C-alpha cells in the first residue's frame, strides 16, 4: 500500500478533499457513540498523554495565526512532551501581543467546532485537507527537537487520513476529532484555572501573562477563554443536533 503513495496521488487526494461530499446524518445512538469515543480520546490519561500533544499543537498554532493576523512575525514554536508549549512572535504595539496571547486556549475549541460543523455540512474532506496543509506549513516554525517529532507525527497522521479515508467515513472521523478538541479545550481551561486557584506556576498561564502585559485581571482573561470555549461547545452541539436522523 505505502509503496504506491506518490506526491501526485497525495496532491490529488488533497484537492478532492476540497469538493463537497455528503453531509453527516446518523441515528442519535450513533452520534452518542461518536461523542463517547471522542471523550475516551481526550479524557483518560492513557489516551490524553498522546492526544493532548495534538491539542497543545493546535493551542500554539492559535497563538501563531492570531499573531500573523495582526502583522506580527512568528519567530518560532516550541512543543514539549509535558503538554506545554511556547510561541514567540515579534511586533509593535500591545494590541497585537494581547490578541495573539488570547487565542491559545480557545483555539482547539474553535477548531473543533469548525470541524464538527464541516462534517455535518458535507465539508469533512475539506477539513481534513486544510488541516493537513496547515500542519505541514507549521513544521517551518518548530524550533526544538521534541516539537519537530510531535509536529511531524501530527502532520503524518493528517496526510494518511487525507490519503486513505473514504468520503463515507471522513465525516465520522472529523466529528470525533472535532469533539475531542472541544473537550480537550475544556479540560485545559480547568487546568489553567486551577493554576490560578492554587497560585502555583502562574508564569505558565496565558491569563497571567496577559494580565501582566495589559493590566487587565487574569479573571477577565479566564472568563474570555471560557466564553469562547463555551460558545464553541454550543456550536458543536447545535451542528450535531442538525445531523440527527
């Protein structure tokens, strides 16, 4: 199978993914099982220790994309096996720095909700293709060896999904990954909130860093994270509700 893979076949599969396919419509029990599978991927430590690396990658990509939106220059991204990471960007003005700093914790939830919507609207293939391209481009910004291994692993998995996932099952995979990302974002929000409650390792919290940089209390930033993550969760459930037969 693998010896038959070529750049041309990969590119063709990538392009085909951007064409609209069948929308996801399933029995309520099937959707419940999908949600359960997503929770099993993102909650137990046995699976979270690996899937959490992907969530961290998306978190840091959220910082990077937000920085680029404001004209900042992304100098690099670092990823670690303990689910921590760092994105370094340079630019003028506090506004761009604050905007970039905010879009870390909410990024997995927004990406997950977009994936759920895409699958329920017939764009599961586009979600896979776009995700595969973004992960490949992101490799250019990784600045540590562990980060390269994590990023390459995520990128390879994304390319394999593009190549070997049929259109009939793509929607189920995209929905599962999307829900798992939303759940992962919720999990990380509780984790960062606990950091502030216990007053330990505050320097690792985006909310604390934003508070020091802007003078706006950490609680406001944590609330902002929660609003976006909660809205993404609602969007995901609304999209799933429309997919029930």
